[in-house]
C-alpha cells in the first residue's frame, strides 16, 4: 500500500511518490533535521518477510554506503517503519538511461562521456571489492546537469579489492561468493559466466558495460532474441552484428574488447577501460571511422596479438606526410596501458614494428598494420627497435636500461631478420643505431667511458662528445649523419647538427628544454613517409618519434 503525503518515516516526511519497482517504492521526502529533500525507498510490508528481497534491500544499502563517488548514488541513512525497512539517498532529478535512449543511438561524444562516468564509478566500486552484477540502462540515472549515477546494488557481490585497501566494516556483511549454478542478473545484460551460473568477478561488470555502450552507440541491444533462451545463446555464442555508421575504429575495438566471451580476454580493470575512453574522447574528431559491419570472432588475443593497446604518457608518432596535406590526420594503433618506446616502418611501408612495455612488463617487440585490428608479438623480449634496413633486417637494443637524468636507453646492439630468427649481438653500451640506405652498414651511438661516440660504420669514429645524444639518423644518400644532442643534466639548450663522413660537423639549429626548435636541415623520407627520430626541415620543427614528457605514449599512424 502506497504511503500518503505527510507520513513520517523517522525524521523523514513523505512528500510525493516517485515510482515503484520490484525492490520497493520510492518517494520524495524531506529530511526535517537538515531541511533538505531526499529520496526514500521503502520495501513494502508484503515483502518484509521475504528473506531474499530483504537481503537484497539491505545489501543495496550496505554496498552503496561503502562507496563515495560522484557517479554512484549516495546513501544517507537506513531505518525501519512499522516493520518495513527503508533506504534514504540523495534525490536525483533527471531520467534513467533507458528512458533517455528510447531505442535511439546517442551522439558518439555523449555516449563516450556517459561511458567514462560509468567506468569511473565501476572502478571505484571494484577497487573496494564490490561487483554490481546487475548493470543495465534502468540502473543508470542521468541527472539534469549531465552526471551519470549508478543505482541499485541489490545484486552486488563482495570480492577481493582490485587494489590493496581496507574494506569498510559494512562491506563485510555482503556475500563473498555466488552459489554455483544460480543465475543472477538481467536478461540481455548478463555476462557469459553469469548466464552459465558460474562465479562472476568484476570482469562480468565490464562485459555488461560493453553491452550498454554498444546500445548507446547503436540504439539496439547487443544481444537479443525472441526468447530468453535465444538471448542467452546469443550472449554465449554470438557477436553483435552491427555498429553505428562512422564509428571510429578504436571505439569499436573498445566495445569488442569489453564483450569478449572469456573474462581473461576483456579489459582487466574498469580503471584501464575509463582511461582508454578518456584518451579517445580527446581525439575522436581525428579518428578514422570503422568500416567492418560484421566483425570476425575474437578481435583480441591476449598472447597472439594485442589489438587494442592502451597506454599512458605523451604522443608517439609514426608519421606519414603527403605533399598536398599540411595537417596530417592520425589513426591510433595502440590502446593498452604502458609505454611505447620506439617504432619504425618496415620496408614495404605499411607494417609498423614497435617496442612497448605494457602494464609494467619488460619491453617487447610487436608489429601492427593500420588495416588490421591486431598487433602481433615478434617474440623479442626486453628489446627496442632502432631501425629496419631496406633488406628487412632490424637493429635492436637488447635489455635496454634507462640512462639516469635524461630520456635515453643503453643496451646491447643486435641484428635480427624481420622475417624471424635469433638476434646476433654486435656491441655493448649502444644507445641508438640506424642503417645505411643500402642496408649494408650500421651507424651507432655508443658510450665509451664518460663520453658518447658516433660511429659510421661501426668502428669508425665520426664524432665524440660529453653531451647526451638524443637521436641519430643517416641521410637518404648515406653521406650525412644527423644528430640531436644536449648538455649533461638536461641543460637549457640542445642542438641539431649534421656530420659528413669525415666527421666535419655543421650546426643546423638549437632547441630549448621544452623542445621548441629554431633552424632547418634535411628530412628523411621514403615512399612519402617521414621516418621517426628527429625530423628536421627548413622552416619546420623537428619532433622525436617518442615524445618526452609527463603524459603518455601512444602509437599512431599519420596520413
């Protein structure tokens, strides 16, 4: 029986009904102590003896009250009125995501914004060891000021926190496990492990998140059937059939990554997922649209190929500029958290070989192509790629170690065929290397005592300095070697110079500590593609292939 206006539930005076559902009736009420309006959810007396409903009601209160996040509904109080428990929360003005969608796709920017907020809320819950297990558009509320709130933790489950933290005492009363064989969730938004009645951890929420993001972007449910059985079968065996026209490839990849059938192949944390979406939101205007309407099974293979490699820090450019376009467009190639340290084009100009350290692991080599959703591991661990010859031979830096005080590495220089094969060590204490145009000889920067040498070919010293050498490249004709250097301790200025084969040095220009450059020299191009490293041109500013700064590295393809 609905409560009448004016009835008091402890210090809360009922004003008007707001709605009702399977887990209670919701009212607008006034907190007479603080003079504020709140929402009060009451479990009807008819259900107060239902042990399962009572447990879920109490569980929602305890789970949500253990969390303090702007994207999770704030719980103020709990109480009992004439044997019926009630829950007091902040009063929200707006509508649910289900009401907002109405079967229509959202603009991409709005969908990404909502998704970022949900992912951040989930990350906060997961880091406290709380898994929602019943995400759906009905449980996501959009306030009038554009904020998304996660509602209804009635099916929440306590797991081990993702990060070491002290779980609040109230969370200890949540059930630690799901009984195997019991299906919990909402049809169409359950993960495969929930459909099977298996134990579900925080990655189940990530799958459901992917289904909701898909629906926001397309206006259609990711998994649908004529019956519950058909819907469950779709979740277990099928892929969503279509994407929104013009959806950027990286955004589609994020959705697919969330919707992997096995938990191990999805995003492993909502925090990483939020990071990827935030990075995408700042770049969506330049991203290429998706063209595949029917994706192949298994977009991502965790070991065979890392298709979406999301990362922190600066911007890593693998460039291609055309003579007719002054402003390049970019296609993101990596989406995992970590650092991309170097990258080079293969001789055919489409394959990109790069070294990356993902999630704190040692650097490893991968190859990627702009027309493929997957990167492929080349099987070289603790290696950085320095250059690839015209004959398809790589110059690698093995077991690179960071040089304290500046952004360089030192390791063992080795040669290895791009097609596969064991690396052959050449010399120790190398910092960078480049191939001559014919692929017959290497130029190298190496440390000898307290000084750095430029040798070309190896063994012939062209230049020696106490300064740090940031980068070195051979000209297309093989008659000049360009290098960028700066004083020890990262002084206020650095310089870009050119050496001839007799070691004569010509200053091209200087750059400040913030990398602003004044000067000009020669660009290295092949098949219209600018090679990484320092690019110096008359009237142009050079840039490092891997920018140095406190933000992030990402791999991109520039057109």
